[in-house]
């Protein structure tokens, strides 16, 4: 079950963001989404496959329905399966890890630009994007940070987040990410007066 990140947890996250920004020239944003996609195309695909397979069942019991009955079975099966899958959490389990990661990456990048996180004066902004249904996190660093810290380091931090995400402990996971980033950001990007702090510290839920 996914953790509901309450006001108390959000406050902890926002205070830690404020502490990082007070001691470095980096701006940090945290965005949380329930899901990166409705995965309706996956629902359609599995419903279609199910509708193709179900008419075989009567044959296993020696019953040979007419073509008209087979078509009716397929139509009813497709509609029923589509409704069942689309209205349940099953649809979030069906897509592959690659598809989920792709959707997460694209949504994170879209919001990076949509929220103007790329427009800081010193290009030292960091986005932590969490997708709860997919149990994934994406860290996007603007040019001023990515030119100093490699993607491998961010991936290392992301990999350590996954166990908590699988347990639904997203708030604890975000705090842990921030705690790991804090000393590194303060050391590599000390306070120098270039940060404008135009990005809100508030945890954004979309």
C-alpha cells in the first residue's frame, strides 16, 4: 500500500530542503505524482489477448460453439476484462519495468521545464520526482550540477531509494535522498550568493 505523505512528513521534507538551500547555492524541488500514466493502452492489449483466449475454454470441454457465439464471447470478454482491469490497480502491475521507467522519466522532465526549474540564474537546480504507483524516483540535475556530479552518483542514490518505495515508505525515502545529497551539494556548491531561491520548498503533488 502506498504511503500517504501527510503534512508532518511534508514539513520535514520542506525543512530539509530549506536547510540545503541555506547552506549551498543549489535550489531543490520535490514533486510527487500518484502515477505517470493511466496505462490504458496496456489495459486494451491485455483485454484483447484475453478475449482471444477465452473462446478456447469451451473447446477444452468438448463444446464447439458457432462462429456467432464465439464472436459474442470475444466481445463480452473484451468489455468485461477492459472494465475490470481499468478500474483496478491491476493495470499498474501489467506494464513492464522499462515502460514504467520511460513514463516516469518523461513526466519528470516535462515537469522540470513546466515548473521553471531549469530557469535558475546559476543553473544549479535539482528535481526529485517520485512516482508512487510505479515505485520509482527520478533525479534531474540542471547543467550547473550535472557538469560536476555524474549520473552514476544519482543512480546510486536512486537505487537506494527503491527498497523503501517497495514498502510504500515514500516520505522516508525522500528524506533519505535529501540527506545523502545534502553534504555533497554543500561541499561542491557552497553558498556564493548566486542562488535566487525562486523555486518553492513546498512538496508539490500532481
